[in-house]
C-alpha cells in the first residue's frame, strides 16, 4: 500500500478553514459524553483519539498528495471555495462513528485509521466532484470526470490524466478529486476480502450511475425532469453509503479471516439497511440545501415533492431568487414532508439492520451501531434547525433521541404511500 509521507503543517489557518466546525465539535463532544461511554466500541477517550488521529493523517495526505503540477493544491481548493475543511472533517467524524461498532472487535487501532481514511477519501472526493459538476462543468464534462472517478475508486494503479499548461483550470480541480479517490483502492488492496471487494466494485458502479443520472437531470428548464418516484428508484443511488459500508466490510472480512454462508447472508441484509439509511441522508441534505440546489438547477427531492403536490410550478423556480421558492415550500409543509420521506427510508434501513443481528450476533456492537444512526439523523437535521428555528423543526430534531417506532409513527399517510418505491 502506498501512503503519503507525513508533512509538517506550518501554514497559518486561513479564512473559511473553520467554517461550520463549531457546531460539529459541540455536537460531537456533548453526544459522545452523554451516550457514547455506554457502548464498548465508543469509549470517549479511545474514540476521540481515533477521530483526532485520522484528521491529522488525512490533512497530511491532502497537503502532500495534492502538491502536484496536475492538481489544485489543498489550500487553493479552500481559497477558491471548491471545498471546505468542514467537508472532510464531517466525513472523518461520521466515518469514525460508523466504523467503530463494526470493526473494534476484529481490527486494531492502526487498521481502524486506514478504514476511516478510506471512507473520508470517498466522502471528500465525491463532495468536491459534486461541487465542480453542479457549478462549473457541463453535463457532458461531468460524465467524463465521473467515468475517470470510477477508475480512480477501483484501480490502485490508476494515474490521473496529465494536463497541458493551457488546460481549463477546472480539470486541475477534477484531478484533485481523482487523487483523493485513488487513495481508497490503495488502502483496500491490503485486505484479504474477496466478498467485500467484489461488492465494493459493484457499488462504485452504482454510485457513478446515480451521479450520472443526477447531472443528466440537472436542469429543470431544459428537459423532462424526473419524478420523485424516479429519484427514489435511481438518482438516490448516488449516495456514498454502500461504498462506505463496503470499506468497513473489507476490513471486517479481513479481520475475521473467513465468511460462512450465514455471515454472508447477514452482511447482505446489513448492506440493504445501510443503503436505505444513506439514501435517507441524501433527502435530509436536499431539505437543507435548497438554496444552493435551486441556484444551480440541481435536482432536489424537496422540489420534486413540491411539484408532485402541485405546490409550485416549474416556471416559479427562480435561480436568482431561491428564497421565494423556499418560503413557499416551508409555508405548505413540503420541507417537513421531505424530512418525513427521509425518515421513512431511515426507519426501513434501521429495521433491516435489526434483522441482520440474527446472523451476526457477536461480531458487531449493535447498540453502538444504532446509536451512530441516531446521530446520523441528528446531524443531518442540524442545518434545517438552524435555518427554520421553529418548534416543529426542533421537535423533529429531538425525535432522533426517541424510539425508532416514534419516528415512524409521525410519518403521514401521504408520505407512507411512497414506500413501495423505496
């Protein structure tokens, strides 16, 4: 495995590097202090040490590996707003929280760091490429970049394209995303995990196809837009959740040494659950990213719900004044319906993961895993709560700490009717 050499970080902190991180630190510290200590895999000191170590290692990789004539360096990516530090800090945090319950019994801390680094690489590179595809590249250019990205995520020997001095600057930023993605197969190659490696490659293909479907339908005005049902069936496959779980399963399979048929059955059910939970995260994100998505003509499930309900028409969507559309969606409850739709997917995923316990009872810290999913929901709703600051949103936010049945029971029938498309 090729890993970047550590780099001494002496550059001063720059504007925007800490943007959005204070809330993360408060949520992380408070939630772990209150609840994490009760689970064997989430002991506070050990967990936070893993998180902090992973942050240092990942930033070293960013500083070292992006210092290339074919890329835009890390600091420049921040300066030009293609990426924010919070993107990879959030990814690293959620990667740590989700890896520990699965791997703490079968792998040591050094190996756990590698799993977190690989998952952070997927999260950050996907986010960077999303930003470039949404705001700069055409659909055709995005398709080319995504095809390269698929190779970067699956081929440890992949080399980023060489660029001429007069190449468009966006291609240098794309190469930065490809370098970040390339770290993943170079980490996973160390695992003896034929089952999980096979699933990882298949899921990367689904991820890329979902991304392609998303950019194809990017413009609301130029072609037939997808329905919410189509979004749930295909576009939502752009979630990174499957590949994140596959990374953990590579290290899990490697640590166990052999998977019997009962274990494989359990892991397949676990994968179904993760798929639903991370699809839910996409819809939570849509509800909080309305302003950006409307401005960039990006497909957003909240908009599709509003169109289906007849709350808005296509000609009302004004890229220059997205706040008008957002106010209308809030007024008619569409944003709340989007949260309920995400909750429907979320609970479906939780229930499938509970089914997996029958096949994998002693390998995984199940209670900690369920706690991590509560935090995923809490985390996904944070920006909606900050934007709306009303009692209804606060209530939805706090239900993350209640029973999963309570979350399900508040979903209205009009949203439950979409369950057959999930």
